[in-house]
C-alpha cells in the first residue's frame, strides 16, 4: 500500500509538472536552448550548447530535436542531429558528422526529421532514432543558405527558404516546397532578401517567413501556393525564427537585434512576450491540437494516431506517445477517442477563419483593443505596417 501511494505521488507530480509546461515556447541563443510559458513567464534554460542551428519540439514524443556543431575540425565543421528531454539536458546524438547542420523540421506522424546543411546546401531526412539517413535535396548551383524548414502535415510537403546565388539582384531569396522523398520540387515565393525561419499554418493554408531584409526586417506571409503575399509585420530589427500555433492562430518570432520574442495575432500584430535575451534565433512551440483522438498534434485523427495507441498500449504512465486523451496513460479510453473521431480534422473557430490584415483590423478593432488589453499583461500593442 505504501509503495502504491509513493507511486501515485510520483505519477501525480509528473502529471502536474507536465501540465505546467504546456503550452511553451522554446528558442535558441548563442549559449543554448531556453524555454518559457506561452505568455513569456518562467524563462528557464533547457540545455547549454553553442552553434545551435535549429530546434523542433515534439510534445507527444516528449523530445526536443535540435542541430548543432559539436566539433570544429576545419575544413569541415561536423555537426550532429540530436534530441533531448523537453525539461532538461539529456542529450542523445542521433546523426553524426553532419557538415554544419542548420534548420530542422519534423513530420510528427511518420516520425521523420528533416534538416538542412549550410556547407553543402542540401537537405537530408532520417527517422526519429537516426536511422535511414538520406539526402532529399542534393546540392544544386541555384540553391544556397537553406535557413528555414517547415513541414505541412496535411499536404505532406516540406517547405524551405533559400537564396539563389545565380540571381544578380538584391532580392535573390525564395521559398520552395517538395515531398519528403524529394519529388515535385517547386518555388512558391521569390523576390525575398535573406529569408530565415519558416512556419506553416496548415489549418488556414498559410506560410510565414522571417526576413531581416536590410536592417528593417519583416515577417512575411502568403498562402501555401505563394499567392496573397504580404509583409505581415514590418519594422523589425533582425527577425530570425518564426513559429505558428495553428490551433490558436498565434504567431511567434525571434528578433536577434532587439533580443525579443514577440507574438502576433490577426488583431494585435506585435506584442513582446520575452525581452532582454541574447540574440534569440530558432524558435519552436510545444502545443497540442485539443482535437480528441489526435495523439500527435497534427490536427487530424488518422492511422498514425491509431497505430500510436496500439503500439504504446499499456505503457508506463507519464508523457509519451499514444495518449489521446492526455491523462498520462494509454488504455481503452485512448483507443475509443481515436475510434470515435477517426477521420476528423481540426477546424478553426469561425471568428478566426477570416484573417483580417492589421490595417483593416484597426478600424474594426479600435473598440476591441481595450477589451484585448487586459488579456495581455505586458504589452503595449504597436501596429506596424509599411
Ligand atoms: Ca494525428
Ligand atoms: Ca490516456
């Protein structure tokens, strides 16, 4: 009985600790990876490493994936693709001798990671355990500086930002996409200056990018085929990473020049979340879709969720795959959650479906700003538009 109580106490403390960390923002700085609550509270270090390229948290798998340069050995700078606990430094190397890895993105249903390499200007993929490594974008003369990667789990496309060294222009950058096997490569956005981080809102069919431009950086946005493109936020210092929570329609970005992490919605496009940081760069979100039966947070209930429940049925309680109802275990209730909702997809609430622009939102929202203000304790809302 005593042992049972101890076990129960440990289980409950784990559950409470997990609940407190969701949702969270993770970001990289020159000294390591940090995290904070989605409102910026509780900033804490996760791991100390230098030369971090990209980060990508996976809530359901309970790991943070990252790339960094582990050994400097000219002329090659061998890096690693690694993962660590979401809460502490329990680093595990997954792929070794990667020449200067940069961005990383995850296919959270098939559990595949994709990363770009700065030295070879290529993109590779591997399974979450580091197996089955292969290149899906070979070096080509017209692609360099692949600084951003984002995966669309509904259309199953990998987006990447790049610069075309063959274009003699001040705007040689673009965004392209392809399948995870490297096929059907196409450019969707061009005419960018130096695109960095990317994020996909698969619920609304939008791609966001950070572009420092010439010292007056922007967060740009377009539909997934490149249409309806605009500078969504402008007048930033040096925006680097961008991340989107498609289930709340909240966009986050880092600004290395101002040391800030900021957030925006359709209505309040630029609000400080975390300030006084040292050159924040890559950013990722720890979020869940809230859709019943969606074990892996991709916003749909399908065979991947069913397989997770089957494969992890009865596993030890705690964070990990297959927990469809988020109560810390994998049992018959999780199986029923998947079965009852099989084939369903997350749909954005009606008020979030239309995405008004900051300027057109101004008039409509002049009266609502005071309403919003109390919800954002630290903000002084600033509308920025070119
Ligand atoms: Ca799912
Ligand atoms: Ca469960």
